[in-house]
C-alpha cells in the first residue's frame, strides 16, 4: 500500500474572505492531492476548536499560520511513512498528539485538513472515487439537496431571525431533476422579490436576504415561489427550517428574543407552539436547531410534540460529537443529528457519529459551513454516508455550486444504479 511521503499546509481564504487551511498530501507512488477546510459562523460552544492566530495585525486576528505551522512542523513528521489507507490510525495519531478534548493544541482546522487530504490521496492511489473509498462499492444513493434559498440570522444582515429557509425536492425522480426543481424555484423567488421591491442580495450561503415583514412572510413567499415555478408544495417540493436558535437565546432558562423581526420575546414553549402552527400550515419536513444548544428540555418537548411529523435536527446541541449524540438518543432530544466534518475535526470521528445515528434509528443530515471553499469533499462524503439529504447552500456562489456539480458528476458515473429518494 502507498505510504505518506510528504505533507504540507498553506493559508488560503474561504468564501467570506477569512483565512483557512489547505493541506497537500503526497504518497510514495506519486499520488498528490489536497483538501481545504471550511469555517462556520454560527458555531456550537462544544465544537472542536478552529485555531486562529489572534494577531490583530493580520486579518483582524483571524490568520491561521499557527495551524499551518502545526501541520508542517508537528503533524507531518509524525505521519510520514504511514500507509495512507489507515485512516483511523492516522486520525487517531493526530488526536493523540493533540491531547485535548477540543483539539485546541493543534487546531481542528489543522487536523481536519490532513485527515481529508489523506482520505482523498488514498482514494486516488486505489484508483476509485472518494465516495466509494469512504462508503464501499455499494455507495450509490444521491442526497436530496435541501437548498437554502432565504438567509437570515447570523448569515445575513436583515429582518429575519431564523437562519435558513430551505426548499427540498422530495418528489423529484433523480438528483439532477431535484436540483433543477429547487434551482428554478430559487430564480422564481428572485422575480417575486423584485416585484415586491425587496433586495435580491444574498447572504453567506447564497440565499436571498431581504427584509421580510416577518419570519412567517419568508416561508409564505417561498411557498408562493414553489407554486409559481410550477410545482406542488409538499408533493414536489417541501420546505425545511434552521432556526439556529442559539443566536437569539437570552439565557439558559429558555428565553428567546426575536428582535430582528420585532416579534418580541418568547420562551421555549412559545417556540414549540409556533412551530406547530407553521407545520400545520406549510409543507415543512425538517426543522433544525429549533431551540438553543443548552435548552435540552425545550428540545425534548419540541421533539415529543413534533417528532412524529417532521425530522427534528440537532446541530449546535450535538456538534457531530458522539458524546452529545449519545445523550440525545438516550433522552429523546431529537430524531436526527446534523453532521459537519469540521465540528469534530477528523473524517474517522465524523463517520463514527454517522454510525451512531444509523444504529439508533436516527436520521443524519450532512452539512457544509457558512465559510466554505471550492473543495467538493462534502459531496463525495454525503454519497458515502448514505444519509439521503444534504445542505450545501443555494444556487448561487461558486463554492456552493461546486458541491452540486460534483454530485451531478457522481450521478452520471453511477448511471442507472444511482438511487434518489427522501426516505
């Protein structure tokens, strides 16, 4: 088997113009590949640490030269000579060298960059696609693209409290057609916003970010766009939400301030009730982070009330960490976990989080970050993990479209063996 002969890293920019890490890995058989690490804005307090320099003279302190140095001077010497196919061994060695619970010594951005680049190099060396290398020869299910077409919260400067409103092509026959359904809806939505003289500028993930009259106005407008695009809401295209409620929680007792939309203050039970009204009125199939990361009891009540009707996804509360996912499974906190590679910091640990969800009967929702790069690793990873659905932004911004285009390539490679379905 090919062994690692060289590892190096460099500082690049993500889609928000902030520094991130790119890692290059070379094997002794001449294989050479790279991977770039995404970065989040709406982050959970228990996420693996993204190491920043803190030097105010460079990028307002957001530089990643320390993480780059850790790859080049600490990680690389310890991995040279190891077989690239030993993903778990390689990831485990980096975790051991770091020695912290949150990867704060070396930086999750340094560790993940190496982990992803090693996986890609091993796949190339074996002459198989990355999705088959990570998921086996049976990996053939394309994810339903949950396209974020309206941005709010921390991903936009507008009057919308909730962070993401997504269009979900549950009734499409193939990934290609599903992508077309929601891309067409995205463009129709732009026309509706223009007619209403609302902004068609986009947020961090490419969704439109106008000042709607209310949070509910946003979802009503999306349903209208679905209809005007020629589709039936709930049959061809459903909707999904990400409240990212940690961004507007006031305290750990479960008081929330929806100040952007001027909806006022609410408690956990108010949000549970509001969700019930919306689920009754609109074709919602998934709701992510409806309560804040420390509101475990509120999350549990939300799931007890709505979990049989929709997928209730925990993001900030679980942070792709098996420790928190296990608690959620035990307590009935949700029925699905969001899966983000950089929340936990290695490919192996991310796969273990997926396995825990699958073994418990939970769903798992693969996700990008708001600060992305053109790297399409996530697209292959989504097919490999057979999760069935993915969010990776809107039909604008090339760092988002790169993932969709890679999925189109995979579907074409798979041909008639490709699968696509919501559940």
